[in-house]
């Protein structure tokens, strides 16, 4: 569904009207125009800041340079000598920030390594790095803060300082969202440093246009699961399955998996067979029309994957339904259907896949919702299933890691699909505007996050839920 208000405010008349009445002007988000490039940050200035005793410069600087970025540093940055030493050790050339007034040298992305922060006073280093520049963050700019998980911090004071970064990042996201710029945080566990290149490419590029105000924890990847040498077509040669692939978010996920080189198997209800066929035809996908809640679905899926493809490398549990009613008025059927499709089917299918139909190293992604985080009136059934997914991926993560793979979830906010087009107009407008980016996301935004989590770029991500909601206030 088109966001008519966004389009209107980008017309000369609409812009003038919005200015006159002080109405919000949702920014136009810059989204990726193609699959992953070898150098997605080519010609982009990325300003790097390092807190005293920060530990990630030797991992971050070469990753940025390999992605094509022009890595800049601030001339009077307190840790400049440490950054230069790390750059020399890694063979990375640095440029000094061209000055706050120099437009050509203005950074479009800011990366601050806060892993060394050990006290409240030291948080001032982050303020000094970003405060003079925040007014100059360009449209669709990026701020990415790196931290240690507070639970990994050596002292309570270091835990406080690292935890403070979360609140800083979320508040900054709300300040800069008007420009389509985003702020996010990576909590880098010990051993995850070597797998930072993938998350940097995702979070600093247009692939993450609608991911805002989020913190994602990275942990040491399982043995053998490293970063790809070449980031182009990261899913080349993989067999990737998507449920609910006929339309909406599932169709976008299927197309995007294919864009990155995967052979796609699409599943949807038998009554959607024609729509499923039309979606898959665009990239020669393989259709499997079945109802995922039917008794024989788990066995049929596992058997078909084994027989036709020798097993799947990627499985995306996307199919989902709503049957909204207040709990007082909710019928047992509405409860059972939502629980069955959105959660029960995932567990039953995975029980079968863990026996056969899935290759070692397989990565799974389940689609949750911010409704499972913040809750919505009239969605006790839906909210239960989407929160259930978050707990489930956490619990299954060690099992998947033992097989060299991973399972994660994506929690979409308001996304322009058939599902949200059916909402009454009032809540639909509220759902769209109440986010830092003051607009709904598109199915491609969810697909981009799914592709990141399904690919080796996210080798260090397991058991996590990434919200893709433009920092929607409803799931806060
Ligand atoms: N649209 C949003 O704003 C939004 C927000 C948060 C989460 N989500 C989640 O994203 C996922 C996709 O949502 P969407 O908006 O694209 O929905 P949609 O209704 O447009 O598409 C869902 C697809 O799943 C299929 N499906 C439903 N039941 C099935 C079954 N029993 N067996 C096989 N296929 C089945 C449908 O036929 C349909 O093709 C869902 O899990 C939904 O809960 C969507």
C-alpha cells in the first residue's frame, strides 16, 4: 500500500503545507538498489572514534577500508595515536576530518568504538566525538556505536558505561530520524571481533534503511563459520525455503534471497498456488503449496527438501496470520488458528527438520513482530505467538550452533502489506507516523534484515531478535 501522506509531503505544495502547519515530513529513505556489492561504502567518508582502551580498532579499520570507505579521523581526537597505530598495523590509510565546514569531506557515517569505556566520566569521550557533528549528519546518515555487553564488562562501573550507550543510541535515533538517519549499537562479545565485517556492511549501508534504534549482540561464531572472502552474492549455491511466500513480506524475502544467489523454495497455502507460482516464476523458484498447520506438513517439507535438494541451507518461517479481538470477545477458533500458524507450525516443522531436510550449518530466521514486544490491544493471541518466537530462537540457538548454524528472529514494525492495509485508517496512520522515521517500512526492509541474518555476514549472530521498525514507539 502506498503511503500517500509521504508522497504528498514530497510535492512542493505538500511540503509548503506541512511547513506552514508544522506537520511531520517523513524523509525518503535510501534503500539498496542491488544485491551486496564488494565495496558498498565506496567514496563514503566514515568518521571513526575510539574511546580510551577501546579494543576494536584493528578489526574495524580494515573492515571499513575493505568495504571501500574513506576512513577519517578527528585531528585532535584524544586516541588518535592508538588509531594510527592500529591503522599502520592493518595497512589502512587514514584521512583527517576535513573540518566541520568542509562539505565534501563530511562523514555520512560515524563509528564509535566504546568498548574501552570504564566509568561514567569516560562517557564524555562519546559526547565530544558526536556532539559537534550531530547537526551535520546528512540525510540517510548512519551512527553505529560499538560496545561490550554490560554482562561482559569487567566492573560494575564499566557495565554502567556500556549500558549507558544503549540509552544514548536510542535517544540519538529519535533526534536524527527526521532526516532518515539512523543510530544503532553492536554489543560485541569476546571472539566476535573477527566477524564484525558483515554487521558493519549491513548497518552502514542502505541495506539497513529501516533498522533504527536497535542494539544487536554479537558472539563468537561457531568453528568454521567465518566471513566470506567475497561479499557479492553471499547466498550463492544455497537452498533457501520461505513459508508464506506468495505475497507480502514472504514474497519480498523470496525475491531477495534469489537476488543474493539462493535457489528459493516457496511454501504457501494450496488456495494461493497461483499467486505463489507468479511470485516464484520471476526467479525460477520451486513451489510447495501446502498448509503449514496440516498434520503431514512437517514430514512433507522435510522429505521434499531431502529428495529434491539434498536438504536446505536456509529456512525462513514467515507465514503468519492475525485474528484480532479483545480477549473478552476472542473465540477459541481465533486463538487456535493464530497459535497454530504463527508458533505451533514453526516448532513442529523444526522438530522434523532437525531430524532430516536441513544441512549442517543451516541458518533459520523466524518472523516475530513488535506486537510481541510492546503488545497491542486486541492481539493477545498474536502477541503471544510473536513473543513465543523470541523465546524460542533464544532456546534453540545452542542446538543450531552445535550444527554450525544459527536461528534468529526479525521483529517487523508497521510494514506496508495486505495485513496492514486491512487496519482501520486511524490506527494505520498512527502505526506509520509513530516511529523515528515517521513512516511504515516496506516488505524489502524486512527482507534485507532476513538476508543479513540468513547469510554468513551474520556469522556472529545467534538466538537474537532484530527489530526492523524505524524505531517504532509502539513496540518500545
Ligand atoms: N505487515 C506487517 O506490518 C507485519 C508486522 C509485524 C510482523 N509481521 C509478520 O510478517 C509475516 C508476513 O506478514 P505479511 O504482512 O506479509 O502477511 P500477508 O497476510 O500479506 O502474507 C502472509 C502469507 O502467509 C501465508 N499463510 C498464512 N497461513 C498459512 C498457512 N497455514 N500455511 C501456509 N501459508 C500460510 C498467506 O497465504 C500469505 O501468503 C507474518 O508472520 C506477520 O505476522 C507483519
